[in-house]
């Protein structure tokens, strides 16, 4: 197949998350797609947040944040949290929050999977701040657990694609990871 150079504004599919912080003592929620697990042990997650947003103030103030996975049914409120800043519009009454062990990392009751994170490093990028947090506690709704593991189908996460700026739901199960390639192993 002929390859066509398409420039540099290219992306991978991303899960949509809601980043929870406390700013001036009030909960705030920012929608983010630029998020990923980045270390195994300790469990680290990184989220990249534009410096113009209010959320970095909360993360730096408390040294904590939360990551919350909204369901597809929460698409409207998740989109809204990405459209307005708490600098101009209070978002603290959009959700019911619960707390784990950390101060400043409110988690969203309605999200089936949440995690409270302690900030361990901040990488200053030209437009964004890459916040790297250690997951100190993960929480899941009882009814999405399958043998104590969160069931991705039960969570119904939202997937963000760019640059077409679309929300999607997960596709079909395709195969077992770390297993589908074993038949290609060559003898040593
Ligand atoms: C689907 C979606 C994904 C987004 N992803 C990010 C992101 O990864 N990083 C970021 O800084 N802003 C992202 N935004 C924009 C912020 O959520 C938005 O600027 C928000 O209003 C900032 O809120 P705050 O000022 O209260 O912190 C996203 C918005 C949407 C709708």
C-alpha cells in the first residue's frame, strides 16, 4: 500500500477520563484524553494538561488528583466539563463526590472506575504540564467486577478519536493479549 505523509497532527485512540481536583477547597473536574498508565511498579499514570486550564493549580496546591472513568451514558456531562473552566463556571455541583485516603483528590461517585493519585513528578512541556501520579487507591463499582477485575464491557468507557473529534464506544473483543502471538515464537 502506498504511504501518504499526513503531517504531524496525528493521535492514537484515547480513553476519556475526568480529572478530579480541589481548587480553593472546591471540587473541580476537567475532561482529558491525553492520559496513560506509564509505569508498572509503582503504578504510575500520566495526564497532560494545558497550562491555561485551572486544574493544574489544584494539582499543584494539593499534590494530588483523581482519575475517573465516565461511562458512555455520561457523555454529555463529560463533554461539558471539557467545554467550561471553573475559572468562569462552577462545576462542583455536577457530581456527587467521594473521598479515598488523599486530600484534594475527590472521586466521582457515578464513575464505575476511579483512582486517587499522589503527584510524584511534573514535566513542563511547551503548552502542557505532564502530571505523573502514583495510584494509591483504585475503586470500582461492585457490579462491574468479574472475579475482582473490572469488566471493560460493564464499564462502557468512552473512546476519543482526534483529529475527527469523535466519541466512540469500545468495539468487539478480538483476542487474548500476550497470547495471540505465541504461535509465532521460534525455538531458541
Ligand atoms: C473530549 C475532551 C478531551 C480533552 N482532553 C484534554 C486533555 O487531555 N488535556 C487538557 O489540558 N485539556 C483537555 N480538554 C480540555 C479541558 O477539559 C478544558 O479546557 C476544561 O474546560 C478545563 O477545565 P478547568 O479550567 O476547570 O481545569 C479536553 C476536552 C474535551 C471535551
